[in-house]
């Protein structure tokens, strides 16, 4: 072998070995860099993903709900029901009180010596249905109801809230003529009411609530078993915790005014004070009735003659579920 071929053989082998080592080193470094890059990106995704979730949660909590809430502060406007339903798992213990007529003078302490009471337990079974059981000292009445949410006012798709009220009441007074064959069904009356309400803004709400009442037994032959009335109610919030309320239930049965001239339409004015767990309602009304049968079909007070009753409602909420 010539010296030239010998040099080419020796240095050529060395060059190939160097190139091979370089390529191995390059691939090793490239693999190491890719591995480092993968690890860095993997760990960097964790805080980025968590930050995105937090932002979404914050934005969801700050975004206004499309459903309109707080049309009325309580499940009653004053005497009659509002469109409000209790949320699932909430128990409402209600105490209502109506004093005697204020125009009776000092001897009856302007009606404060007389009182009619009403106790009620009401529970939200689901967000769309609630039920209640109550007892009133007026005619010793026991009554119950179920209220259903049909539609909720929506900022885009639904302009009003619609609720349905179904109720019944039982008169608990002794029979006037106990020697007769008195039927238990004669004590029973039924109520059906459609409640349509709209909250126009943060202050003003309006409600229209036509109602049907059926009485199995009526006082005289001229009285009708079925009575129809229109319910109108409004609320105006003057502060974040205080609202002014008005309520009117005109009877529209054709022969109503001819049955008994002493009957009057129930008209009430008052205000709410919301303290968080309590809602306190103070009112003036021409009726002592606190269920639909009583204040719609049996009201006799005349506002123009001062036949007014001071009254209040207290609502206390408890979270059961």
C-alpha cells in the first residue's frame, strides 16, 4: 500500500468515526431538547388551563341571569298570592294578623282589641312547585294550596311570569242546625287562580290574577256557588329593602251586586320590609279574610266609611334542604 492510500485509509476512517459520533451526539441532544420542551409545555398547560377555568367561573358569576327574579318580595302581595314561589328546600313559616275596624273608636282601641290570626307552613318542593297548609281563626278555617310555575319572565324570550294556584278550604265552625243531616262537603270550597306578573324595572312590578272560587254551600238561594274575580296588584321598591304594595280584587260575577249589598271588593295598601330571613308586611285593608274564599267573597268593609283594618304579615324562611 502506497503512503497516499495509507493516509487516506487512516484519516478517512477517523473522519467517518468523527461524523458518526457527531450524528449520534446531535440526535441525542435533539432528543434531549425535545424531551425538555415537552416537559415544559406539559407543566405550563396546567396553570394556563386553571386560569382559564377561573376566568370563566368569574365571568359566569358576574353575568346577569336571563331570568327575571324578585318581582315581589314574598309569596303574598298583601292578602292574595304573588307569582313568587319558594325555592326547593325552603320552608316558610307565616304569621298573619288582622285587627278589628279602626272606626270603632277608643272603646275597642280602634280595632286593636279584636284580632283574626292566620298561621301557615309552606314548603318549596321543587323550584317550580310549592305547597302550603294553613289555619285561620276566621270561621276556624283549615286550607291548603299548591302553586306551580308555568313560565318565568325572561329578558329575551318571555315578557311575563305565569303561575297557577290551586287551593281548597274547609270551614271548621259548628253547624248552625246540628239536628239536620249536614254533609262534610258543605264545608268545602275550591280556588283556582292564574297569576300573570311582570317586573318592568328594578322598582316597579305589576300583576294580573283572575280567580275562580267554588263554594259547595252558599248562605242563601240567591247566592251563586261560583264566583269570579279579577285580581290586580302592584309593587314599587323605594329602597333595596322596602316596597310599597297595592292590591284590588273586584268581583265580576254578573249577579254579585244583587245578592247582598253589604259585600265589597277587597282593597288593600301596604308596604314590605325585607330583613333577609324575614319579610314584614304592614297594611290597611277593608277585609279580615286571609284566604281567597274569605277576602274575595265575604268582605263587607267600606273604605269610604272608614271600615279599615290594620294588619301585618310576617314571613320567616328556613333552609331545610
